[in-house]
C-alpha cells in the first residue's frame, strides 16, 4: 500500500519535473530563436508536450506565441493570416483548459493586432477595436499583467499617431507597464516573461 | 523488505529497458523535402522537427506498440503504428497536400464574393459601403461590377439582359421579397438592407448553386454578421434625416437596434427637382438583431425590419402639362428572419430558418384608391456533410408561400379584387468534389413543385474549375433556372408557368498579390417568358422567348500605387426578346450594349480623409416611339456619371461625410414617355424621363460612443 502510494508520488514528482524542465528548455529556445525554423522547432515541441499533457495550458499558449512571433516577421498577407489562424487554434486549445487566464486573453488581443497589419485600410476598424477590448479584458482578469498593458499602450500609440492625436495616454500606459514589468511576480515558474522591449520601444517614441 | 521492493520499483521507474532511435526523411508528393514538420510519438514528449533537408532523428525510451505521427501546415497528417523494442526505426514518409488551402482552385464562374472570411475575394465587405456614387446602397456598389447594366431610373440590379425582378436577394439563405424601398415612378429605389449589416456578400451573375431558386438571372446572397464584440452607440445626423443605433454585447450573445428617420423635404427645397412633389418622401424605419452562440460552433440569428414611408406628387399630363393628377402613395413593409447554424459531430452541419415578408402598397390616383398586399413565408433546412477532405455533400428542402391581393375601385365604385396564393415546395442536392488542388467539380439538381401551376420541374446545375497554373484558373458553369412570373401577370392568369433561363458561362480569373484580372463570356437563353396575346395585357401566355450574350472584363489593383485602390469593369451585352407587348423581337428598353465603370479609393493620412471617385458610362438604350414605324427604334443619349465622396475623420470617434453624384451635371435621359393619344397634328408628344435631380448632395455627421474611443462608423459608410 505504502509502496504503491510512494511510487505513485515519485512518478508524479518526476512527471512534473520533466514537464517543467521540457517547458523551460523550449521557452528559452523560443525567446532566443533567431530564425523561423528555430521558432517552428520550438512550436513543434510545445505541441508535442501539449498533446501528451492534455491538462496544461502553457504548451498551447507558447505554441500560439511562436506563431504570433512568426507572423510579425512575415510580409505576405495570406501567409501571415495562415500563421495567425494557427495561433488562434493554439489559443482555443489553451482557453478550453483555462478560460480566465489573463495571459491567454492578452495574446488573443495580440493576434487581433497582427490581423490589422495584413490590411489596415479594411481591417483597422474592426480588429483594432477588438484588440483594445481584449486587452481591456486581460487587464480586468489580472490588473498586474504587464504584457496586456504594454500591448494596449502600443495599440493606443499607433491609433493616436494615425489620427495625429496626443499620445499622452498611450505613453502613460507604456510607463505604467514598465513599472508593472519591474514588480511582476508569478507563482507559476512557466509564466510568460516577454513584452518589456515593446513597451520600451513605445516609450522611446514618446520622448 | 519493503525498502528493497521500493528501491527496485524506484529503479524500474527511473531506468528504461532500452532506447530506440527513430529517424527518417519527410517529403512531399513531388519529392521535395518538408522542413519544420512535427514528428512525434503520440502521447509522449518524444519527437523532433524535420531539418531543412527533411530529415529527422530522435531517441525515445517508450516501449511496445506506439503511434508515430507527422504533421505539417497545409498537409494531411500522417500516422503509423510502430513497435518499439529497443531497435532503431527508419522511415521514408510522403505527406499528401491537404486541399482546403488558400491556393486551391475555386468555382468562380458567375460569382463575385465580398467578405473577409474567405480572404481571396474580389471585393472586401467594406468596399460595398465606400464606393462613391453608391451612397451606401448595396445595389449601387454592385452596379460598378461587370455583368450589370446601369438602369438609372430604377436603382435595381439588372444582370446580363435580365430585368430588375430577375435578381433575387437572400439573407442568411432566406428569401427576401420586395428587397427595394418605395420610390416614386421613374426615380431610383434603394435597397432596404444597409451594407454594414453583412459580413459577406456573394453576388452571382449566373450559374449559381442549386440551393437558390426563384431567380432567373442573378442571386444576391447576403451573410449577416455574427455576434457583435463591442458595446457601442452610433448617432448619425444626415442632411436628409437622422439615425440612432445601439449594440449591447454579452459573453455569448448580442442585441442591436436602429431607428432611422428620413425626410428629404429640406433637401428638395435646395435643389431644383424634376418631380412635382406635393409631399416629398418621408420614411421611418426600425430594425433589430439578436445573436446567440450555441455550443462550440452554433449560432442562432434573429433579424427584423419595419419601414413606413409615404409621399405624394402631381403627375402632369404629357399633352397638356398644366393638367395634373394627384398621386398619393403609402408603403408598409415588414421583414423578419430567424436562422440557425449548428454542427452535428465532425462531419455534419445543419442550418436553416424561417422568414416572413409583408409588403403593402396603397395608392390614390386622382381620387381613386387602389392597393396591393403581398405576404410571403419561407422555411428551409439544409444539411451539409463533409464526406472527406475532398468531397462535400449538401442537400435540403424548402417551402415558400406567396399570397397576393390587389384591389381597386372601378369607375362605378365597385371594388375589383385580383388575388392568388402560390405555394412552392422545393428540394435540392449538390455535391462538390476536388480531384486535386487543380480541379474541382460541382454538380447539383433542384426540383420544384409550383402549387398554382401544379407542375414539378427538375433543373440541373453544373460547374467545374481548373487551375493549370500557379495563379490563373478557368471555370465553366451551366444551369437551368426558373422563377414564377411577376405578381402583376400572375394575378391576371394564375395558371402561368414559371419563366425559364439557361446559363452557359466560361470564366478566367487571376488573383495575385492584390491584383485581380477576370474575364467572362456567357450565353443565356430565355424560355417561357410571359407574352400578351395579340398585345392584350388581359390575355397572357408563356410563349415569349429571348437570349442574352456577351463578355465582361474586370481589373482591380490595390498594389501598384501606394494607398490607391481602383477597379475597372467593362460589360458587352447583346440581347433580344420577344415577350410582353413586343410585336417583334427586340432589345428591351432596360438593356445597354456597353457598360463601363472606374472606381477609385484613396486614404490620405495627412488630412485624415478617405476619398472615393466613381465614373460610369452606359451606351444608349432603346425606346419605342409610336410616331415611328420601327418598334423600339428610338435611341436615348448615353448615360454618364461622375461621383465623388470624402470621409473626414477629425477625431477617432467622429466622421464627417460628404458625397455628390453627377458632378459634371450630365443630363441623363433614361427614355421617353409618350402621350396616350396624338395631338392635333397627329403626332404623339414625348416627355423625357430624367434623373429626379441633376445632382444628389449628401452630408452626414456620425458619432460613435463606446468605451473605446477609436471605434467609429467608417465601415458603415
């Protein structure tokens, strides 16, 4: 009896350790990837882990994040949409596991933001509104999510520039997001850590 | 002892009996390496991505029977059962291309689609709303596409030698009767449905699917938007009225409503009008929509619209223009539509709905009242089955009931009534199959039972498309189409058979990098058209015939010049008919041989404004001059119009919109009316049918109130 419980526990312990190790290695890989091939390889790993684990949202989240990263480098609109479709697929899987995760919702907003770039003239209105609304939702789920704030700042900055309107509010949000990045703490060792650079880029244009 | 067993178990769980290396290469059907494919032992972390040369290699500690899977975007997944017993495995895998990709061939003969969903479309949903000269009217925008003939005094869609009644509108698959608003005689009417309601528009100028019936020439299929995403209130102040709309969203549902009041009285005071109004048109319109998401992919949509409009005017006698008759008109209209879409399992989808149409026209002409009421219901169910990646099967049934009643007081003040009730039951079945990415065929059959005629009809519809090159593709379509005669004829003779048209279409299309070229050749044969016996409108038969043939060109380019998007359309039409009161075969008065349009759009960010310009040309149309021997021997001047619009966005939530039609002030004449009797010299006196005003000027200010100030109404304009 005791034995089976013990061996079960060690199994679990090892499994968890294995999960975190594998995830950590691939998260490092995706943050440091230089080429689309490297991103794709990391995405593939996340998809394998996700398919094996079934109850973890992080693998699907990072796979989706990988596709968003690839879409930022893609110039062809049709291919960009295809990548964003894949990103959305991953997000839907992540959401099915954890519906109210602020990080997942923030990444969903990022996808909408990238949809705008395919065809700003026709998509701008619809998708920029959806992006802002989604960032707002991410912040309501976790007011301390620095990525949601940074993306919101970026989106607002772009809109203000387009309308030649004051960028004050966007810049305040960028500053705020940097403070949030500084104080951000998560109990989840695999929590996302990207996004600080984009806030800094916005701030650079503010001064 | 216990400790010993524990230790053994511990080591057993830690160490593996043996490791196997799985390696191989992944290629496509042409033998090219596929890099980046995901190779995995299902249910484990073990796996690898293929390298640039398609090779992969990884080590797994799994044992026994396992499933190896290989996946890559755009290809069908590959799976194979493998036995892992410590021995290495090497595999050569060929991935087959999945067909449902963006670059696969599509059936394009006869159809223009506008929407965001399918990205390789010729028009964007927003194009419908931002075309200059269209003043946000769906038909107005589609009239700049090839296959249409400009008929300025009607405002409807006249397609390939067909008249306006031969184009049928469908909303979410449900039939719409009286799709155009009320208008004074010889003035253009506007569509009742605003373009911003729809996420997609498919405009077919022939050869459409077996799903759509009761349309001789053209099907306009409108797909309404899904659940709204943003709470917002829109206010519009227009030079001819105003509107207020509000949208409220919840997690899985949304509600929106709009009220619009239009009164062109102030406007008619400003600009000289051809029409002698007693009371210019006033209309009050309301619409509402409800959306509810159901399950993972299901949705229920409800939509309702009512409209009340009236006007009155003096009709001047042609012989003696000071002699007038008062013409008073009231229209009550209601449309309601409920539709659903639900997937059943992986392969089946069910959709369907119910629609109700009500239209009442009340006219008082020179003190004599007359009127007509039409009520229509439509019920429909469709099932779709994805038999495989390559084969799609669709079948369904529908029931349409149209009841109609016209009445007037005759000279003895006795009420004369003409009425009918026409139930139509139809079933259709259609299969679409991809042989490869290069070749697709669609074959369908539609059967209808017409209650009044008491006859069953069976019509075939076939399309194929072939894409021999990377970009260009050919498409061919054939189909037989039918439609019950218009109410004004069916009420005289209830036993009239359906009118019939056969379409033959050949299309070539290239869409590449925001440039589209498209050309189409067609032949259309008309059979069983309504014909007057010896010119007597009280005696009708189905002995009329006709044909239309022509070719069309379309070019769109939003790539070559930065921030400029333009398209050019040309249609050539040769058509003749022997129908209605025609004593001989002749070109009908609504047909014009050459139609040409150029549409341009440009956003200038320095002044935050979007500019649009449209030029249209139609060659002369025929008219019948009773003073001449030859039937339909007269020729109108050519039609020309240059329209312009600008939307200025000073603030993200505010738009100021100005549009003007016929900037050049061209005197467009659509035809001539003649006096019923000759004058003292024995000649029939003519009067030109002109535009109600030489120019139409429109000014609007639109506000949007929402939490997010950047949302505005531009997509709606």
